[in-house]
């Protein structure tokens, strides 16, 4: 197992390098990076001074090397908009985004597995058809549209939950924080719930007609024990699907966080784009990409631990 983990870590290194290269080139492909820091009426002397101060006068490979060296040591530069450290801004936002993504993933995974098992076990019945309609609707529904509908119902009409984030800064976990978390988490959970439901439904349906299930029944195992075997066989695929969905939730929450003003990386990215805050944009994308890569690594290791056949593949 340790050898497998070591091999996977070695394979991740070139991916991280490629991610860092793309993040670095983002600044230079989006135009002259100096336009983000120069005032409109800046003189040529000031432009030259800032060019040297930010290191833009050096060759591109040298700039990349310095940027990677600083990033490895936790220095992603300074935000142009706020003047604070990028790593400080991103760290604060990442915590909120991870909380939101984990909460949404838990909801999506729990109800996705529940609905998928029900649909697979009662395949070709009204339960299967009802779950299929719900899951397809969930996958097809736009995030931001569902978010606005939930705001109208639960914030405007019923006045149960806040429409936008309103918890005090640094308040920690309390009922006010959870109230602010519910609507964006439920909105984000709909698509992964639909995908997990369809995946589990197909797996359970296929496993029920498998020969090993027939053999287990012939041995006299109870329905409960047979179902445990089915769940064990379906678990690696379900974890892989949910792991990918969690990665997408971490990186694809811009619209949801903007709709609900949730102070995570999505809102941070949105603000960085509109304010042309390139160091903040660069740093946020890099951190999110690293999260995605590390998450896939963890999912692969968990899958290999559950199903030893994956290690031999």
C-alpha cells in the first residue's frame, strides 16, 4: 500500500508543476500585468519603477522560478485591491469554501446513495421512476436559478433563512453561521445528488442481477447481509464519483457564492476578476487547483484501500 501511495505522489508532482505554470501564465496571457497596478495617468518613469519593483523586467523563466520559489514558501504576493497578503486572503476564503463544499457533499452523497439504492432495489417500479425524475431534474437545473428560487421561498416569503451572508466575521460555528450555510449548501448539493443517485442506481441494479448475489442467496444469507455485500462492491465507484464532485464544488462555486454573498474562494475570484487583482486571482486559482489534485490523490488512495484490485491495475 505504501508503494502505491508513493507512486501516486510521484505522479502528482508533474501535475502540480503544470498547474503552477498555467496559473503563472494567466497573468501574462491576460495582457500587460502592469495595467493592473498602474494608475491611469501614470508617467513612464513610474511605469518603469513599478516594472522593476514587481520584477516584470526580468526574463519570463526567471519570473516563473521566483514565483514558484515564493509560493513554495507561502508567499503568493500582495493583493492590489486590499493591500493584504494573498495567502491571508485565500486562507480565510478557503475555509469557508471547504465548509460549504463538505456540507453540500454530505447532503448530496447521503441523499444520492439513499435514492440510488431505493431506485436500484425497486427497479422498474413507481419508486424507480419517481427517483429518476427527481435526479434528472436535479442534474439539469441551473445552480443560480435554483438558488434564487430558494431565496424567494425561504427568505422573502417565509423569512426563515437569510438571503445573503450576514453572520458576524470570526463568529465561528453557531446557529447564525449554520442558518447562512443552509441555502447555499442545499443549492450546491442538487447536482452531485443527482449524479450519485444515477450512479448508485445503475450499480445496485447491475449487482442485483450478478451471479455472486444469486450465490449469496443460495447460501441462505439474509437480505440485510446480501445488501451489505452489494454496498461494499458499489462503495469504490460511489466514493470516486463523490470525490470528483467535491473537487468540482470547490472550484465551481463562483455563481453560488456570488448569489448568496458567501465569503469563499468563489466570491474572492469574482471580486478579483472585476477588480483586475491579478496576484489574488493567480493565488486563488493555484490554491483551488492544488486542492483538486490533492483531493483526487486522497480518493485514489481510499479506493485502493477499499478495493485491492485497483492497486494491481
